C-alpha cells in the first residue's frame, strides 16, 4: 500500500490518497483493512475508493456521495486496471459543496501521476 498522506486541506477538511495493485475483490477488501489498521485512517470520515478489475468497475463512496464514481471515471480515462485508489477525507466541520469533487479529482490525479511500479 502506497500512502501519499495528506495532500490538501480546505476549510478544515483534509484529504489523503492511497492505493495499490489488486487482482480481485478479496485483495481490495484486504487493502482496505490494511489501510484502516492505521488509526488515523480508521477514524477518517470517508475512505472512498474505486478500481477496475478485468474491465469490471467497483467503487464505494463510503458516505461521500459520488466520490467513488469520480475515482472510477478517472481510472477508466487513464485506462488503469487492477489499481485500487482510495481517497480519504477527514471532515472539518464545513460543507464544501461541489469543491469536494474537485478535491477527489485532484487527489486521484496526483496518485495517477505517480504510478505504482
């Protein structure tokens, strides 16, 4: 699991991005469990994620409505299969409106620009 840590903040909310290569749903679940072993990530408000496994899209918003789809669409455009991307948000007390999607995009783009070897 590669964690880029907190990459941006807005009105008290903090965003981080993590990810790894996965081959199946069991590895996705194992990677999410591994991430949440870190108490900091376990206490996050949202751990939204997306992955393409053999052309099959899988995602979870984890309460951040629409975030999983943002990650998934970016993976599809980049033609990146077998790569799980998790965008973590710690809610800062103020609603961000549509800016939250921009932040999920920015986090995902940062991860995609630095691929897992």
